[in-house]
C-alpha cells in the first residue's frame, strides 16, 4: 500500500491537500479518505478529525455507534470537521469519493433531508456491493449527475452545514457513511408505515442503508488485514442468527452472491437463516429446506456482542428471545413480499 499526497488547485488558487490511500497494484481495491485532513491515517486521536456535537461534548460523539444521548442514540456514520475555513467561517474543504463507483443519488435541497445536500455512490464492482454517503454538503460538484462514473478520490463537492434542521456554521462537517443496501423496493415498505412525510429519496433513504464503522474499515485496510470488503465482513462477529419463513430469494442475495453460501435450487427453499453483525449489518444469508411453523425464530445469539444501549438486535421477554424493533425492520426490508 502506498500513501499518496496529491495537491489540488481549487477556486481562487487555494491548495487543498488530499491524503490518498491506495493499493500498490493497479486494479486492486483502493480507498481514499473523504476529506483533506491527514490526521486519521497519521494515527492521531479523535480530536484531530471528528466533529463533536457541541462544545461540552466528547469528540467520540462524532464517531460511529451508540455515541449520542449518553449512549442511547445511534449514529450511522462519522462526522469529520474541516481543516480550512474562510474569513466568514465557511468550510473550504473539498469532499472526495472514498472508492471507485457511480453516482446513484443526489439531493440538492437542504430542506428535503436531515442529511441536507447529499450524494450517494454505489460501488458495484465490490463484493459485497457497498454504498458511501456524503452529507451536509455546501455544494455538490456541478459536473455530477445520476449514473456518472467516479474514480477513487474524485472531487464530489464542498463541506458545509446544510440540513433540514439547524447546524451552526462553526460545526460544519462531513457526515460520512459506508454501508449495504437492504432492498430494491424501499418505497413499498415506506408506504406501509405511518410516516407523516413522503419518501423523497427512493431506495437511498437512510432507513435502507445499514452502516459499518468507517473508522474500523479504514484502520483495518491501513493495516492490510483485508484486500476486499468481503474479507472485512467475514471477520466481523456474528451477533445473532435468525431463521425466517420465506421462500423467495431477496434482493440482497441477488445483488451480493458473496453473502450467499449455498447451491440449493430455488424451488427447494422454505426458509432463510440470516446472520447479522454489530448493529445489524447483514453478514450471510443461507437458504434452508426446513419449513417453519412460526414466521421468525432466533437460532443463536451472542449477547456480549450486542449493543447494551442503542440499536439492540435482540430483546428478552418472559425468558424468550425475540428480534428487536430495529431487527424486525431490517428483516421486513430484506424479505419484502
């Protein structure tokens, strides 16, 4: 792996430094840090790159996981602060694509989403297919449109503080996610709920993207512990296995054969055994010829690996184990009829 420092000339001849992580061999999986801040790859602490949620909050409040509301609220990505601001306090950091892929969603309106102006990339050549999301942008590069191919470290826009709620200018940041898409028919699920607002983001609504910890992902890649994302997922602990009475093949399996460990004929499938990692990231889906009398049953559960505060996957009631509300949502999305 080689670390490349590239200098980019932005508007008004401002030089932006981009730390670029890349495999040494052409054609291998490559990964770029999404902002010009080199602190993470240099091994520096949270305080050098994470945007905390307030002046009296810990820097870890900008990390991934149960880091909000004293550990009781989940944060799907990481918040990265700018390394440069202009005289009026506006961030000047260019945002860069983490991986090679294509543009699948652009939201140009601040008021349509809590993400503000944001962009989603699909990394369709990876196994499994990953999605990266870049939110709260001040502007999105004008040459980008749906379907455009992007290369690793391509400029996507500029960091900002846009959102459907108020983010103070002095807390401008990039909200950055890496995850897996659960369904190709998200609107079907969304329209069955009692939400007061319309889904304006199709299949790229945040409900439909299950995140992994970007800092762990980058750190493990930096240590050369994996060459392809599927190797990273295979090393993640299985928190829970559930068996679902479902005969059809879900979108996630069709899109990601690497998560499917069987050659069973489709007409023999009676149920699916689904393995989930921390916070609900799907790890494997295995078909079974075993019919079920109940819609869902818990096959195994590692309580020590489950969250203790937020985004729990299993609940214990009257001595029995049941999928949590969050896990039920994931299962509904995976197995839409």
